[in-house]
């Protein structure tokens, strides 16, 4: 059950929940409010109301609005990093790895909760703690891709990191553009188009120790 689903299940005011369940419920409510209103327009009153709790209950778990926002960022940044790592580990066929990685980004932005907006379209990137987390998800996804490129091509770590940053940036930007176009191209087709583009580039670097791609 996702945090937002827990919010729906536990919304009636006055219900006593275990601490972890209450925290997840509050995170789900906060996500709904932050995604809909942005950080600056959201108020703790709105989040408490959405969760069906009093403000003192909300403050028992999160001292302030920024703490709540950062907790959500931590959760959703780790989710994308985990998805990219899982995609890379899902096969040893490099073309399929590229496809799985592209699809991981599309799945992330397509999630109904809209959490990607907190990570990639935040109105709070001038806050150092937020910028640190956004940079972390970008860098750790690139590092995961770098590991595969460096091992398979024999390119230096620095060279591999540049290619990996390009692939990750391509996936993230195109996935968001696809979503904002109202998914005018079916997801599977969009992923395949992006995979073809990315593969034509990365396949130009021969596998280490062989002349074949």
C-alpha cells in the first residue's frame, strides 16, 4: 500500500494509528498537497486537513513544513534510484538494459501520485537541502549507469560518467515531456523510440575486449 493509499484508508479524524502508519499517512497527505499547490503555497493546515488530523498531531511527526517536504524527497529520490538500479540489473543484454532504464523513468513520471514533480519540478530548488537531494538522485542514477558502461566498454570512469549523465538526462527530460504532452504517444512506443535513439549512440562504443557491439 502506498503512502497516498494509506491516507485514503486512514483519513477519518480521530482514528488512532501505529506511529509508522500515521507517518506514512501524513506523508501521503503532504504529497497530495505539495504536488497540487507547490511548496510555497502549501500550508501545514492544508496537510493536516487532508490527513484528517489536528495540527498538533502533524507537528508530533514533523517539526515543520520543510522537514515534511525533505522526508518526501528522501522517499521518492530513493525510489527512482532503486528503480534504475533494478532496471540495470534485470538483464545482461545491453540493449534491453537501455530499454529497461528508459522505462524506469517513464514509470516514475507516470505514477499517479505525481511525486516526480517534487523531485524534478520543485519550486524550492534554491533551498540547499532540497538541491542536495535533487543532485543526489541525478548523480546516483548516473553512477549506476556509469558502472555498467565502464565495465562493458573499458572507457575511463570520467568518460563513462559523461555518457551516463547524458543517458539519464535524456530519459528524465523526455519522460517528462511525454507526460506533459498528455501521453499522445503510447508509453511502450515512446520508450521504444527513446531506446532506439539512445542505443544508436551507446552501441557505437564496442564491448571491452571485442570488436562486436
